[in-house]
């Protein structure tokens, strides 16, 4: 073996042409421009040491031929997943060149691309990163036609559908096969307890999130319901591992989001199990656990104000108090976060007077994950405050208004939350905010200097948080206290997103959320 120095990091197509590769994700600009399939980028740690000469390679291959009988097939590193390294089977009964053995198949390229691009786009602080890092091991331990393998291949081909001609068709075939495999697995009590079965349902829900098929708008919610049912079964059986706990928290987030959209109470297994100790240890888990109470308050509110007979005053007062307590607890979450969750708020120098709305501030966060969680907090409070406004307005009309029914204060708080959502848009869309200095020690919001209008953007929404803005803006647009000019501005942002992120953003542009108006939305979808 010999040290070969630092190898080129460019893709194979650019290296063959001796052209400089810009190494963009998910494909370099040259491959996109020439409409070629970008094979991705090499792992330098694997390439630093290589066989010294071709003679050495021949000797090694002859040694393998002597140690294995003719005609047998050897899978090199059979236990290693192609998600980590492209490994192909080769026969010792025929002559195989080193280049043929090392050339990965299309499926291996697609799998590797999905795994590594997804991992690269996940913040180290995001718990989903750990969950995603377990995929290679689970894939390697699964059978060829298992639910997990088929689901992994389905979502991997879906991620490459714009780069590979046949990827969309293969993805759909694998998806249908994976659904059948999951259906077969849940009939087996032993398979029900395996992590691979539950993980496969998460991949299927991710497939629906990625494609957002308008012909099957309820598919994502159906997969979430299926995962929730599996969690309840596994909890009853006492299946508890680090991976199972990570999957439980991921599913809890999706369940809480889905039930908030449908205004239905969250099952107790997700509110009473794995209770976070404090927001400082796990900010997102604690917030989601608190948000699990929101859908119950929504359900009570909708039941009280949509029934034929007038609601009873004690019931409305009790709902008002419950919503007020929950809003206060959510507000306290934002005040007890670690310093790393702080964000910088700078004045926007382009926010001049006039009829056209422009955000007064621009926020910069430590990473995209932190910004997304902050916006989930803001939408959660908007929903709770809509219940407070509804109950307070009813009580004010039914009796002399008291000091605890300050509707104006709650409306002002809602406007401030929507303003903060608007302030996150430049950062989440990938604009260059590098001139804004991040806070290092203070908690919560920190005022900064004036910010120039951001102009530079990242390559695509796959490396930004634009996708997470869809549901956030969808709900914020229906906030009654917000000025009409600001509402139009948010709708314009949604229309821009619809050009880049197809189905979910188009749905958000064509429909109006009912969550802040006392109703449920017609479709559940994952955009957080």
C-alpha cells in the first residue's frame, strides 16, 4: 500500500475531462448543464491509500482464486451496506478487471447519493441525523426483498428522479412493493418487534413527503398512523433501545403535527411516554411534548363553538384558562433555552414606509434546524392564542369584560409571532447573512446591527429550510390580526416556494388554513 496524496474531490465526469468541479449538491453544475448523471463525490479517506502497482493487484486476485474453488461467487464485504461503499459481487470463475469490480451499479449510486446528501443537509444538533445514520446498518441486516430494503430503494430513487430517467418509475414500483412487504411484516408477531419494520414505515412517510403526490393527499398521514400503531404495540411489548427511542420521538413529532392539523387529541402514549426532563436538555423534544396538548385544546374549542346549543359559561372559562396556561408554558420554553439556540435580530434597512410590506427585522440562527424549531414554536403559540381570542371574545359578549380578557394584548402577541416568522424567511431560503454576527452567550433574541438586503442564495431548497416554511406560512396567512399587506407578502413567498417545491406549496397557495379560525385543515402534510 502507498500513500497517494490528496486526491481530487471532483465528480468522476469532471475528473475524466480534467475540468474543475464545483462540488455542488446534489449534482455539480457541469453535470446538470450537460444533462449527465452526476455520480457524486469520492470519500477521500478511502482513496488516500491504494495498491502500489497493477502487479500487486494481480497477486492479490490470484491469492483469492487459490483460496476459493472455481465457480463460486464471493460478495466482497457482504456484510457492508452499499449505502456506505459501492460493493459489487464478482465471480471467480470468469476474468474480471479491477475497473469492473470497482464500478458501482446504478442502484448503489442512487442509494449512496440519497444517504450522503441527506446526511450532509442535517445539522449535527438535529436528532434526525442520528436516526438517519442508523440506516446503513439496518439496510445491511435486512433481506433483499424486505420492507426496509424496498422502502430505502423507493425513497432513494425518488430523490434521484430529476437526474435519472427511469428513477421515477423504479421508485414507484419499489414503493408499491414496500407497502406490500410492510403489510406482510405486520402479520408476523416477530417482525412487528423488529426496528427494521418501524423504520420502513418512516421511510415510506418520507417518500410521500418528498413526492407529495396530489392524487394521494392522505398518504403521509396514513403512514404516520401506521407508525403510531406500531409504536403502541412495541411499547406494550417493552421494546426499548436507543434506536427505538429515537424513532419514537420522530414519530411523536409527526403525530403531534398531524393531530394539530386535524384538531384531534393526541394518543396518551405520545404525551405520557418518554417525558423530557427540561427544555435545556432537549429543546425540540420538550416543545413537541408540550405541543401535544394543543390538539386537545383545539378539539375542545371546536366542540364548544360548533355545537347547536350555546356553550356553557363554565366550560368556556375553563377552556380559556387551559389555553392561557399552555400559552404561558410555551412562552417559558423560549426563555429557558441554551445559549446555542439564541438568534440575532437585525434591523432591515430596506423596510421603508409605504403600502408595500417589508419585514422590519431579519433573523440569523446557528443552523437551519434551530430556525425550524423556533418557527414550530411560533405556529404552536398562534394556534393556542387563536383559542384564547375566541374564548375571550365569547366571554366578553356574554358578560362584563374582566382584566383577564385582554383580547388586544393577545392579538398584539400574535402579530409579533407572525413578524418573527417573516424575519426567518431570508435565512431559511438560504440568503447570505454572514455579515450578521451570531450571539455566543446570551439566550433568546439578541439585537444586532442593521442588515443589508440579502441577495446570495444557496443552490436549492434541498440545502435550505425553504420546505419548512410552507406549513408555517400557510397557517400564518390566516392570522386575523395581521395587516392585509403582510398577508399578501406571505402569500407571495408561498407562490415563490410553489415554483421550487411543487405539490405542498401549491396546495398552500390554493387553500386557506382553518386552524386559526376554529376549524381543521382538510389534509395532513409534513412541512416542519
